[in-house]
C-alpha cells in the first residue's frame, strides 16, 4: 500500500512540473500573438476611419490616420498605400504619392488602381512596372541532328549515297537548360545566361562502290552506325518580346518572343561513340551484315566548340508564372574532328574511307517546353 502511495505522489509531482512549463509557454506566447492581432486590427480599423475621412474631404487627417501603418506587414497594407497615394495627390504632394505607388506595386505588381480618378491615372502613367529579372528552365528533344558538309572523306572509292536520321528503335536526342535573365534598361531586350546539356544522337547511313573488301576484291558496301555525344553548354543570349512593351507584360496572357545567342560548348569525351557499326558487302561473307563493337571516338573529337542559335517561342502567362514552348535551331562554328587520327572503323574499311573531316560541324533543330518566373520591379519612367 505504501509503494502505491509513493508512486502516486511521484506521478503528481511530475504532472505538476509539466503543467507549470505549459503555463509558462503560453504566458510567453500569448503577448506576441495578441500584439500581432492588435496591430492588424488597429490598421484595419484605421483604414475604415481613413475611408470615412476621405469621403468627408479631410485629406490631411487621412494621412495622419494611416501613417503608422505604412510599414506594417498585413493584408490591408496595399489598400492603405493606395488610399494614401490618392490623398497625397489631392494634397499636391506628388512625390509622396508616387513613393506610395512604388511601394504598392513592389508589394503587388498586379494591383488595380481606380482608373476613374484622373489624378491617380496621371501618376500611374509616370511609373513603369515590368519584369526586371526572370529565371527559367526547359527541357526538350532534338527533332534532327546532323553534320554539315561531307561526313566521310575519300578520294579512292565512289560515294553513292550518304544520309542522316534515326531508325525506329533509336532514341531521340534530348536537351535541358536553366538560365537567369535581367533587363537591359526599361525598354531594352533581356540578357540571358545559364547552363545546359545536350545529348546529340544521329544515325549515319552510306553506300560506297569500287571499295576493296576484306578478301581484296572490288565490292560495294553499305555502312551504318549511330553517333552519340553528351555536351555541356554555357549559353549567352538576348530575348525580345514581339509586339509587347515591357510595361504591358504584367497584363498580357500571350507573349511571343525571339532569341539569338552564342554558346560555349564542352564535350564529355567519354560519351562520344559510334554505336553498333555495321558493314554489308555485296560479295563478301555471303552478303551478310558484319556487326562491329561500339567504338569510342572521344579522342577523335575536339573537347570545346562554339555554336550560334536562334529561338522562336511563345509564353502563356498567369501572374508571375508562365509556361512556354519554343523551337530552336543551332549550328556549331568549328570542326568537331581532330586531324591525323584514325578510328577502328576507318581501319575496318582499310583506310579507304575516313570519318574525320574538316567540314564536320553539327546543326540541329529542337522542340522544348519550360517554366518561366518573372520578378517584377516598379520604377519611375525615365
């Protein structure tokens, strides 16, 4: 019985300590909660009083009533700043009215002022609200990738055909990019830079005549392989919206645009390969196709290049967010191949055909979708 009583007393002491800590917690918390509620309630009450004073024409009293709430962070602050700007304007304090409007638009770039008040409309026209910064990311696929100029190099055999494309089972090339932009002035274009990646993928097919087969006889051969490369890009570009002033962007849903730029490109050399090369001679091995092993060609490709690109696209905007679709065409500026190096594929063709050519530059066309976020700023017009 004594053990039971001792246990109950111990439990009561522990419960009392916990209750005391809980009471202390709420004593410390409640004043801060109550203060926030009081401030919010006080500013909302002041806004109602200020509206009555405005209707009564007591404009100086409107400012005096609202002044303590100009910097408070609560729901009615935008309406407070709007009413204060109107009162300042009617008091011929245009600079103060303009400052209130700038604060208002920095809080909410999409705030709708009362356009029926000519004085406020006049001030509003002296302010421009536009996206000073933006960031976006996108991903897409390459609709085609192919070299420009002759891909093979030969003066010994006859080239019957060369073509590029993808077979049904070949994966599409793909790309991705993240970029940040800033406005070049209130009316200028946007300057963009960021980082991106590409996986180039294309299939090469050719047919050669009067070529020596492995038996030493003159023959005809069909060659096919898929070339794969991974690249890292650092693009720099400018973007211009078509038919849309910057001050109109916040109120527009559809935003067509164009972009041109230059990219510094870096090859991941271990990714460069000829995949599943095949040789099909008419009069060798019964005409059967010979499948070669994948061939690493990183040492045959230059690790750095420059490319130019152009983009046309359109955004669908809602508030600060927009989604876009765009079509991009690109072209590398310099030859990809190193000279005086020979691949195992060249050796399989007895060095009668070479796949390192001074004209080997890549062109591509891609389709992308992405997300864009605008960061608006309100400034006085220059």
